[in-house]
C-alpha cells in the first residue's frame, strides 16, 4: 500500500507529532517502530477524524532518532516502511530509516571537512582463526597513518560487526580525521565481519574476552593492505 506523503512529523523541543495518511479501510493500524525509548512498541498512530493518523511522542533523552512506521493491513499483512512525509533518511544494513533531528542537534565535529584531506589510514584484510566458533572470521585491520609496522604495540579498538559499522557510520573516516587532528593517539581498529551467533557460541567466544586468536597487538591472519582517500 502506497500512502500519501502527508505533512510529515511536527518536531518541537519536547517531542514530535507523527502524522500519517489515514490509509482508508485497507489499513487496520499503524505503529511507531523505534529503539530509543521504552517501551519500544505499542506507540499507535490513532485516527484523528480528519483523514490522518497521529501520535504525540515525548522527546526521549536524545537529540536525534531513527524510526520506521509499522503498517498492519486489513488482510493481516504487516510491513515496516519509512515515514512517507519525512524526506530525512539514514541508510543501514537492513534498509533506510527515517530520521528526526530535535532542536539543538548538531552533527559531530569530525564530520566537518578539513582544510586539507586527512591522510587515510591503511587497512589490511584478515582471516582470523576462531576455534570456539569452529572456523574463521573475516576482518579488516585499520592502522593510523604511519603506524603500519606490525612490530609496534598500539591501542586496539575492536568493533563487532565492524565492516558494516564502518560502511554505514563512516567509522574509518572518523578515525582518519580525528587522528589527523591529534584527537586520537596512534592506534589500530579491528573491524569484525557480521556473523550469525547462537547464545552458546557467543558465550563461548566472549568468555575469555576475545573472539579469535591474537598475536601481540594484531590478530593472526594474512591479507593485503589497502588505503582509502578521505
């Protein structure tokens, strides 16, 4: 079902009013789907008698939030969709989400462009042995510019689901720029590949504080080194 774009959300300092085209008899219900406030579910957009569904949502303790709208159709089907009246979008591994920016929100400082392009750190593709999971895990190891020597011990940031995280959050661009500005020490970041986990394997792999086999300051594995422009 394609809903009319409508007027979009009404944002204020203390909350947001979500608005949606009524949808007629083919739409049995609509709910806000969000992950920044409790309860996460049960926020129903109710008919206002004027051809729309509305929900007043109090501002959570955030300056920015992402959300979807869950539609329940009269035939029993349900779907999650972006807000048709809100053009702001944020990409993610499971698709786009709509975005609300409350008054006072400001993008992180590292997103501001620098006068000269920040040197890009080097990234090495790795395959890490993970005995507790009975196989190997794909990963990428980012190193600060000039810190690629394998014999140098450096702080290590480990990002679970890090390859997707870097793709959708510009993690390595942030590391490049903050390193260039002197806000970070020389360091490395291990970006782990998303993987399916069970409660048993997850507990086993994390009980020792490590998901794989590590040697010195870098994970074991072989791969090529590549650089990326900022």
